[in-house]
């Protein structure tokens, strides 16, 4: 049980660092409420799950090729810039009582999914962290424990998503409209910042 909980903690640690997903979750929680924020995280977790399967299956040579890495950097830049700009455009009229505009839940899910799927740092993260976990576990345990520990890591990701969504929607009740707008601006700008960084990396990889 202790070992299982340690892998849950590993999943929490993987999800916790501040990045585009957390910024997007915070922004959507403030704008649209818990479910949109949570589904943004679930979308990201789904992409993480895909990479876990890829690493588990040993299919790493394809995504490690320069042309695929370049494409992911540039596509990731597009997704982040689009999401960040859209966030800033939609700030107009953001208020405490009326900021929960109608938006399809699937859009929040796909936003998180595409942000995580197109993030080369996510790939490197899973190749390095999950790859080493697999190597260690495979050397000392059986196939069943590999699946159990993988599920524990994924559980940690989902726990963090629920925590972020709860934090974003819960804190909203105690914030003023001006402060909510400021947080939304910061979230949008951070997404654009990550997008510019991804674009720079993609252009650098393309030119090299």
C-alpha cells in the first residue's frame, strides 16, 4: 500500500508544476465553473495516458525523430497561442455573477487534450519519468504490478485535476470582478508566453 501511495504521489508531482494546463484550468474554472476546469485537466490526463501507453509499448523511436519533434513544437505553439488569445478576447464583460457563459464541455476537454498532446515537454517527461519507473518495476516486479503502479500514477494526475478545478471555482466566490479579470489576464498571457517559447523552439528545430 505504501508503494502504491508513493506512485500516486508521483502522479501528483508530475501534474503540480505550474504550466499551460494549470493556467488553462484556472482560467476556465473562473469563467465557466468546475466541470469546464476539471475536463480541461481530464483532457490533459487523457493525452498523458496516450503517452504512457506509447512508452509502455516501447514505441519511442517515432516520436523521438527530429521532424516529429519540430511538428509538435510548432503545433503546440499554435494551440497555446490560440487558447491564450481567445482567453484575452473573452475577458470583456467578465463579472462575478455573469461570467459563466455557455460553452460546450467537449471544448474544454479538447483544449486540455491538445495542449498536453502537442507539448514536447510532456513527451520528454513521460519518456524520462515513466520510462524509468517501467524499467525499475519491470526489473523487480511482474506485469500486474506494472499496471497497478501505472494506474496509481494516473490516479495522482486525476486527483490534482480535481484539486485545481475545486480551487479555481471555490476561490471565485471570494474574489472581486477586477481580481478575477486580473487572474484571467495573467492566465491568458502565460499561455501566450508558453506558446511563444514553443514556437521559438520549433523554429529553431526547423532551421537546424
